[in-house]
């Protein structure tokens, strides 16, 4: 059986790639340079090519596109210094950000169906590229993949001394201290992107 394909734009050292490889995807990364830090290298197939020269139709077989365009221009302009505030718009940063969405549109058109894409960048990018659909800590996410977003669970209460949380399955009964038997206790050891 063929494994699903993920395209990783501006792949760097492979932050997105590691997760998709762990989930059984084939991943092809694109970057303008090979990043090597000590013994660390990109963990999948790497293509050294400027993302601006790619045409999305070559990714018509992809099941997912992820991108992490460079954030330096956005980050610097978000600093509280006069020098940073005096700079004009981050033209290259905005162009590279837009390239991922262009590639997604072209890939989807060539495939004849929608290919989902998600892009991560910094909070400061919002001023120039529009509001992020979601953020988790310092990770700001654009795109159309709600399945990758953390699940926010309401009506949960911590059960003292156990590290477990209680979720309400049906209507709450009690005075705030007594729990109805239809609550289910589940433990979250932390570190979970999905908060479950």
C-alpha cells in the first residue's frame, strides 16, 4: 500500500517532517540550502531549490503540504526598537509566505481536489499576512487543517491529588464539589499537543 505524501516547504532541519514520518508519511522537503547542525540533518528526501521556482502541479499526488517560511523579517519588525519600527514592510517575508498558498492552489487544481496546507510563523507576521487561524504558545498557524489544531475541552475540572481531569459527559449535577457518576476521569501527563 502506498504511503501518503507530505510536501514540506522551507523545511530547514525538519521540524514538521519528524512528525509526519512518525505518522507513516513519505516526506519530501524543499529548501534553498541544506541545514546541518552537528550530526543533525534533514531526515527525509531533501530537494535544494528556491520555493519561488516550484510549480504546485508537481505536488498533485500530495495528501498534505506544510510550510515554515522564514520569520526573521517579521520577528525583527515586531521588536520595540525605533530602528525596527522604522523599517518598511517585510517584502521578502510576505512573498515567501504567499508562495506556500500559491503552491497549494496549483497543486489542488492539478489534482482536481483540495490538498490541505498549514503554515507556521510568528505572531509578528499577522500584521503583514493576516490573522492566524490558530496559535499554540508561540506557534501561529495559517491554513485549513483543523485536525492539527489543539483540542480545547471545556467543562473540565482537575481531580485533587491525582493529576487526572474530569470531563462532563452529560448535564452537571451537584454543588461544585460533588461529581455525578457520568463524569469520566482521564490523565494528561502533559507535553501533548492535543491536550488529551
